[in-house]
C-alpha cells in the first residue's frame, strides 16, 4: 500500500487494508496521506490492546509470505508435542540398535 505516496509498505491483509486499497484505486495519483491517515496512523494500539485485527494497516516483514496457516495455541502445542515425540522415538530407536 501507499506506493503512490512513495512510502510503500508491506502489510498484513485485512479489512483495513482492503479499505485503503479501495481508496487508493479511487484516488489514483491524486491520493494524499490525509485520505488514508485514519487507516494507517495509530493502528498498533487498537490491534494490540483492543484486539481489533481489522483496525487498519499494520506492517509486516517478508516472512508473512511464508505463513500457510494460523493455528490456535492448542493446535500449535499439539503439533510441537507430536513432532517432539517422533524425534525422541527416532533417537531412542537408534540408541537401541
């Protein structure tokens, strides 16, 4: 987003970013920061404190392109435990032979 303002930013795709993209398409080269300021300024407190994930645009790094799923905490811990059990079993099997 914000490419026409020469302030390109990689962001997590959410409803706020969709609103910004729509404004950018509508305004084109006439876009001014004032047109989107409510969607890009002061967003982190609303996301982090209030949990409003669609409050607006929030930056991310290139690693976001590698995210394939977002498990719940329980699902993540369960996956880690299954993988840990497999690793332990494999290593113990090697010790027994």
